[in-house]
């Protein structure tokens, strides 16, 4: 496993080193995926279209085809959701 130390800027921003951006296809204005795990944050490069479609299909199964409505998350405290 390779570990790199990067500095966090005043707005919470980090710079992903160029060699890693190239390797994982991360370009300016791309979006990346932050995976929150028990004691770590994993940054994933952009997904392929096929991966994205599969994720959507799986997510629809999880919510049993229900559509989200505006404000559905308004009453959820995300900080509480991630607490142990």
C-alpha cells in the first residue's frame, strides 16, 4: 500500500498529485466519489458509464423503485447518520 501525505487548504481542499490524477483519469471539473468508511475516507476516480448505470439499478432495487421528493433529506441530520 502506498501512502501520501497531502496538505489541507483553508477551505478543506486537497490537491491530488498529478501522477494519481493521470492514473485514475481524474481531470479538471471531473467529479470524484468520496467513500466514507468507519475510520477512513476513500477517494475514487470517476466511474464509467456502465458502472454508473449499474449503481443506479442497484440503488433503485434498494429503495424499491420509490422516487425521491424534494426535501426528503431535509429532516435527516447527516452528522448523526455517520456517528457510531
